[in-house]
């Protein structure tokens, strides 16, 4: 399978995918990353892609007249690489209508909380503030809501009394990276069906 990964930040989830593919080989893993896109420049995630000699593209909202124009540009830039799967790995923009129409059912996102609890941009902070004793991460398909699509897999992380957002987020990200690598490989190798809210991996 051909994968386009979208990033906005440090790109450690991207790196985990790249490492697994390099280690196992794309045939065994079942997928290869064919390009990395971002909504901003000068981020570690893009550097990682360049180090892996992958093509990259940057599509900034502010370089477009409207959100729909940005959506169209991101869709076109992504489509150019003919992905079977799009992986949103720390991509901090809500994908637009056109993107969803083109790639719907093939976009995987990773979120640092146990959905449906704590959706949105501050999943780790919100779980801490709520006083949750366990949190974690969710790998799910993207639909037109914010972190509402069908869940593929989740990983649990215990909250410690002394936890601050950054320490908790780091522990979540350790679980998140291996979960994402496992899930993407399974989807790519085995194929899958989305039946309502259930994801069936064959
Ligand atoms: C991940 O925890 C992701 O779920 C969240 O941002 C983090 C991205 O980390 N939305 P990285 O850029 O892959 O290191």
C-alpha cells in the first residue's frame, strides 16, 4: 500500500512508521510511505521525511484565500502521490470536505486520548484537568467530525499523581507509536471493511 503521512510537528509517529518499514522492508510490512505533507514549514517532521529522502509538500492555510481553497490544494497535493491510505500523524488541522470526499474511509488519525473522551487539540491536558486515572491513545478513521470516526485500536496509559501534560504525553506517545505502526501494517496487509462504527480487519 502507498501511504501519504500528514504532520504538523515533531513527527515521531512518522519516524516510527519509517523505522518499521526500513527494518521489515515494505513487502513484509505491507506498505511504504510515498510522501509527507505538512500544514507548516520548518518542522522536525519534514526534516525526518527529507532525511529518509521522501518527497514532501507544505500546504499552509494562510497561503490560500479561503479554507476551501486550502482544502482543494491539500487534496490535490496528496492525490498526486496516489495514496491507498493517508495517515494523519499529529496533523493539527481539520481536514476539509473535498479531502474527505476524495480519501474518506482511507484516512487514519491518531489521537492522544481514549475517544470518545477528550477529543480536540488538547486531549492530554483535558484528561489531566478532568482528573482521569487512565487515558491513552486512539487510532481511528477520520470522518467529518472532530475525532469522531470509527475506532480501529486503543492503548491505555495510567495517569500518575505527579503527572504534568508533557510527561503524560510522552508516555502516551510511546504507546501511540507502536499502536500506529501495528494498525497501519495490519490495514495495509490484510485489508479492511468499515461497517458503521465497526472496523473489520480481514
Ligand atoms: C501525537 O500525540 C498525536 O496524537 C498528537 O500530537 C502528537 C504528534 O506527535 N495529536 P509527533 O509529531 O508524531 O511526534
